[in-house]
C-alpha cells in the first residue's frame, strides 16, 4: 500500500479521502503543560499530524475541516516539508473544488479553517465558491470577543470567515444538536473551544464520526483528564471528552480524527474502567 492509498479509506459504502497539512511541532511540555515535568523531559518534542477529510456520501462530496493554508503556516510552528495544497491533493484523488457541496467546520482554530478562503487579487475570497459552510455561532462569537481578539480571532474572522458571509455561503449553527441533511448531524462538544463540535454520519449499518479536537493524541483516550494547552476550558473539555468517548464506544462508531497518525481513523473501545484506541487497520 503506497502513501496515497493509505489516505483513501472505505467503510460501509462510504469513501474517505484524508487531506493533510504540515504537522505542528511543539515541545511536549507546551502541548501538555499540566502533566509533563520539564525537569525530566527538557528537550522532548512532539509532532502533531493535521488532517481534514473529504467524504463521498449520498452522491455528495463533503469536506470536514479545512486544514492549514499557506498563511497559517507562517503563524504556527509547523514542519516545513513539501505538502501540496488542498487543491493539488484533491486532484491526486480525482476530485475538483467544484465537486464539494458542503464544508463542515468542527471549530475555527488556525489548523481547521485555513482553506476556507484564498488570497487572490489583494483580497480574501471563498476557496469553494459554490458550497455552504457550516460553523457554530459560539465559535464566531468567541473570535469577535475581546479575549478572542487578543488571541488573533479577529484576523481569523476577517481572513477566513467574513468573505464567506459576504458571499452568503454560511449556515450558522446554534443548537446543541442540528441535522445538516439526511444522515448527518452536528453536535456540540465544547471545551477545546467554545463552539467545538463533532460531525456524525449515519449509514444503514454503521456510525461514523469526525471528532475535531476532542483529543490530540491517543494518550488522551486512555487518560481523558489530560487536556492540551489549546483547550480554552479544561473542565468543560474533560466533560466533553469523556462523554464523547463513552458515546463513540457504545455506538461502535468509526472515528476519523484530526491529529492522530495514519490512518487517523479507528475505534474507541472499552478497556477496563476506561477506553483505548484501535486503529482501523487492526480493527
């Protein structure tokens, strides 16, 4: 199986294409500042994969999250290997931007909203001009709050969200659970960010979930109390993580992640009093 094949998954009649961005490189104590003793791990580094997904579902092509664009690469500590643009990757999969019907965003952090827009002719424009973008109202509100602005939220809004509103391409979601279309539900799991959500797909025989940043590593599955430095509300993030893990295990769902290594999809399984990660290839 070559690298490209590893990024094409088939499950219960649904085909997934994993779109990758440059990995985020961080000292381990920066990712988990509450649990890593820098005295014992002074030089420990970690590299976090970044994935978005294209999903062929009910004769539609749907994108979940939008990765890191070239401008985002300048604002995040990413590895600077040769990673093709999302559009070049789509071409490798035999897809075109105009094939996409919906873009569903789990949240609006830099590594999830990048390819919402393109900078062309001196302005930001929607990267997918014919699609509907779905995002949580709480995410937008936070970007425009004083705290959000202090973290660069106004720049994210101006570059990656406002152009979509100007072209009337946004559906804003406020309810904790929202049916987007037949078999697709958007559910709020806040904590990592105020409006962080997951996306559930239902097929006749299976449940599939795109979990955003419920966790950044498999370690947070076995140790759900471990929150990353990116979580805005760690108490709320823990509650959401445990609820999600319980639900995903009970439903036997295939979980497609944003930050776990290839194949980046697998199953949450019960393990003793907690949970464990079972990658798709060994399921």
